[in-house]
């Protein structure tokens, strides 16, 4: 079962800075639910988005290297 956690919980679990996570969520690049001033996150959803971004970034780096 997926449950929501706060910003600090996500930062601790993923070993990422809270400020970075907050700015990514505010920019809409990481999924979150706003509850008043607070942000709630589905940790599994955040992991999926970050994994997809990492894979996409690595694929681009591989393509750039191959073009040289």
C-alpha cells in the first residue's frame, strides 16, 4: 500500500537535500500533493520519476559520447 510522507521523510529515504526536493516539487518535476503549505509525497512515485530522469540523462550522455 502506498502512503504519503513529508518532505523530510523523502529526503532522508532518498538521501537528497530537502531544498532540492522542494524546488523540484514546486517546479512540477517531482510529484507531490499540496496540503495547505505542506507537501506530501508518495515515495514510490518520486523514486519512479527520479529513476526515469536518471535513465534519460544517462542515455543522453551515451548518445553524446557516441557522436564524438
